C-alpha cells in the first residue's frame, strides 16, 4: 500500500518516527528508578512503544486495505497504551522533561495515525 505522503515530517517518514519513539522509550525506561511499579510499568511501556513501530511497518507492508487499516488501528491503540504507561512511570527529577516529551510524542502519533486511518477508509 505504501507510505502516505502526508505522514512525512521533516526528513523522517512515520516508520522512522515510530522507530525513534521506541528507541527513546527504551532509553527512558533504562533511566527510571528501579522500583517495583517502574519495573513493571517499564516492561509494558517498552512492549507497547515497540508495537507502535512494528505494527506501522506491518501496515505499510500489508496486502490489502483491510489489513492496512487493522495494523494502523493497532499501532494507534499501542500509542495510546504507551501514553498510559508513560503517565504511570515515576521518573527521577532529571527525566521528567523526557517523560513529558514522550507523552506529547505518543499523543501526536495517535493523532497522525487517526488521521491516516480516517483518510484511508
């Protein structure tokens, strides 16, 4: 089906942006204080952030419009889930700004994916 041109931002396409989101999340989780809630929420966060990227890549490789829409919807759902885990995490003071930036990025990804889904129906 291919990348939707409106999903480009700067020099990055959305596949690259979702990959960078997952990488930033991995780095952020590694810096969280090692409390039991942070460890458990961090595991969930790493999974959901990686799934945003993986499902968007799968959407772009889909063989049908129906498959594309399903994968894009899963990617959006995972971005929303990532935002939940980000909000539950308890970073140290030095990582609060990154937490806010990642929450903002997950929200933007949800909006972009929502727009792609609507335009693809």
